[in-house]
């Protein structure tokens, strides 16, 4: 599914499209709707860069067992044992 955000909304926000996307992703992460890895991916940032952005905003990392399991699976897919 794709979401179309009107140009009017983008303009009203005063943000560029990438900035607005980052705001949406940050909000979803902060509300525990998506994992840290998924949030970084959706924002188009390396996970460390995403964490730095979170730190500038005072957003704490919530790292649950599910996040750990996702990270392990990602590492296994990339050949890490």
C-alpha cells in the first residue's frame, strides 16, 4: 500500500518531503508502532544515524526482545553466525 500525502499538507508542515517522512517515522517509533531497525530503514538512514537523530530529539530507545530477535535474524541473513 502506498500513502499519498498532498502537496498542501507538505507545504503546510513547512518541512521538505524527507523531513516530513522522518517526522512520521519518528512518531511511529516513539509510539512503539515500528522497531528501531524498521524506522531507520523507512527513514533511509543507517541505524546509528537514526539513533543520533533520536538523541538530538531526546527520544529514548526502546529495545524489546522482539527487536533483538529481528536484529539476530538480520545478522543471520547477512551471514553472521
